[in-house]
C-alpha cells in the first residue's frame, strides 16, 4: 500500500468515528481517542490494536492524530539523494525523527517522535475534519 492509499483509507475511518460521536464535545472527542479506549472500542482503527501494542512508548498515547500534520509524503518521490528516492520527510525536522534508508529509498521514521500524540498538541491543531488538519501532508 502506498502513502496516499493509506492516507485516504485512514482518513475515512477517522471520519466514521467522528460522525458516530458527533454528540460529544471537542474535549470528550479527544479523550475518546486515548489508546486504551480505542483498543477496546475501535479495534479496526489501527492494526496494532489487536496486539494491544502502542506505536510509541508513551504513557498517555492519544491516537486522534495517528498521522502527524508535520509529515510530508509524495508517492512519486520528492527528489533523488545519493541514488535514492526521498518519499517522505518531516516538515519541522523533529530532533526525534530519523530517516529509514534502503538501497533505493528514503522514508521518514517517526517512531521516536511523540509530537502529535499529546493532548495539548491535538487541542492546538484540532478540527473534527482530519483531512483539514492533514491538508499539507500530501503533494
């Protein structure tokens, strides 16, 4: 699956949950997306949920911004670097981000970065429209 396919599929899952929970306040909605609640109530939202596994080692993981608004991707590649195609990157060059390099590709590795999974960050960037929050992610 390429980035764009995942992005669209995930955004639709997010929309379905938001629609189902339209009666909740913004704060209640953000709280609903706590990892422990999502594992129990939305098992199809993330493939890690069936293993009860977090994508980031953080005590209060919030999954509202499963994908980060600072992530950038282009399935055709941004540019060539050292005979490799750069497919994804971090727009804020997070000190906790890394690159994964294979023989032909470079991808952003966000596993060490916790920026989008804190409640305060989510509140600062909040919209019930996930695609609106994520509008700068894709080319």
